[in-house]
C-alpha cells in the first residue's frame, strides 16, 4: 500500500516530500551543532555546610526554588547552612538531582519544530496524493509517516533526551517563576510562547505529533485491540471541566491562595514526563503514568484530556490555529463517518460548526473516510464552496449527532 501511495503522488508532491524530510534533517542537525557541551554537574559538590543561597547560585535556580525542593518554606533563611535548617545530606542530594533533571536541552526545541513542520507539510501537501481520486481515498493519509514520527518522538524526544523541556512543564514553569521559583519570568514565558506558536501554526500538532507522552498514549491507543470498547468516547464537557478545574486549583495552591503554602505545585505529583528520566520520586507520579497508559488502551489520550495544563491552553489556542480540519458544508451529507472515525468529539464539533469544539490532535483519521470529499486539512484563509451564512444550523445536524 505504501508503494501505491508513493506512486500516486504527483511530481510536485514528491518534491514537497523530499524537501520536508531534508528540512527535518537540517533543523535537527542545526540543533545538534548548537547544543552546548554539558558540564559535570555531580551532586557531591554540594554539602549541607553550604547555604541555600550558595547552592542555588550554582544550580541557576532561585533560593525559593531550592527551598521548595528541600520541602522548606519559601521564606526560609537563605544564608544559613543547611545543617542548621535540619536538612540531611541525603535530602540535599535528592533535591539537587531533581533540579538537574529539569535542565532543558535546547536540541529538543529544534526537534519539536522539525516534527511539527513535517506534520504540517504532510497534512497540507502530500498526505493526500493528487493522482488518487475519491474512490481511492483509503490511500490518502497513510498511517506509517505518522507512526514513524510518534516513535521518533517517544524514543528521541523522550527517553534519549529526557523529560525537559516539554509542553506541560513549559506551561507550569511560567507560573512557578511568578512566585519566585525560577530566576526569569521572561525566559519561561518565551518557552511557553514557543509551544503555543507551534500549536497555532498547525492545530495542536505539538501535542498530536511532537509531545513524547502524548505520542506514547497515541501509539498505545492505535494498537488494534479492544476496538469495540474504544467506540465509546468520553464526553468532552466532562473531561474539559476536570482539566480546566484542576488547572485553576493548581494555581490557587501555587500562589498560596489555598493551603497557605506558596510554591506548592500539584502537577509535580502528576507529571508523567518523569517516565523518560525513570524518576519516580513520589508514588503518585508512578500511579499517574500507569493509570494514564492503561486507560490509553481504552480511551484516547486520557492524560491530555484530563490533566495536562498545556492541553487546556492549546485547546484555547485552537480558536486561532492557522491550519486545521475544515468541513465543506455544501458537500457534507451528515453521514457521520468522520465523527465515527474521530477518536474524540472533535469531528462532531467541526460538523456542527461549534466554536469551542473538542481538542483536535491532527491525527488525520477523519481525512480519508468522507465519500463526498467534504473534509480537508488546510489553511483557515483558503476559501471553501460555502461561507458561514450558507451553513446549516446545528439543529439540522441531528443525523450526524446520532451517528456518534
């Protein structure tokens, strides 16, 4: 089937394919060349005879940030030796190891950009062969390029390069820096903006194609088992309420509005990206990983829908995404095939033209099922054969709803 797909690509599309692969390799190579050598950061250079201020300066974190890692109050005196604060050498070593595990590798930013670029070009330029007509639509958007990207994301951006940076931490660290846990708010804000821009350029492509834990959940869900159970889709209103509500609760605790302990981060105990460093310093982290990956056999990306703060942020950013799944409402017959193919309620939201539809992870499952060729992935600025005034009202879309 792959050979047939490649044979159906037009010369122009083959050029797009070659150029996109070359661009991925070039961006990755540039990231490798610009990656600085990592100095020896062994934790045994720090002792409890040193103060928080001394150690924090060498770790490039704030005194408040190190105090939190040591389970001390943020207002703890920063110039006293740790031995006088009741900290053992074992506690210090563990805290230093945890801080160092959050050190970001710049190479991952390049790889994230490269994967998103490839996904964008695939979905908009050569995923659908020009020489394959509607009767050959099963050749459109083959899964192999997507699976290869997911595997590369998990192995390289996950286990090889470690947990940091990632979209979840990119969101949380902005707010942590606001309470003094990191030296620069601007630096963390720029990292978040980077992830949001990638989500806007291609509809949640950073989540759907380039996020290591998201990719791992996607791969598990894609296994051809328990198919009948996967037909049931968790109501989006429920998952989004839980995810958004948790985000608000986290901020209330982080800023000390609730609990009275400023700097307390609930997400630290729910961070599945620790899997990629094999670092389970709290039992809740391991529980989060195991439960998320187990549920991924049954439901689509459970961690992304129920917990991930960037999942919530990028869902909001979807309102202004530049490329996305688009429905031609003049051609659409409300057969419901795209709604059935979609692992979430995103396609249903697109068919009903909902402003706040469910998360779409640009997985392409819906793009080769429509017998009327009424669904495409493209720029929001490209014209379709119908405008908003011609679209059928949601009340007339009953058959689509009933097909879910």
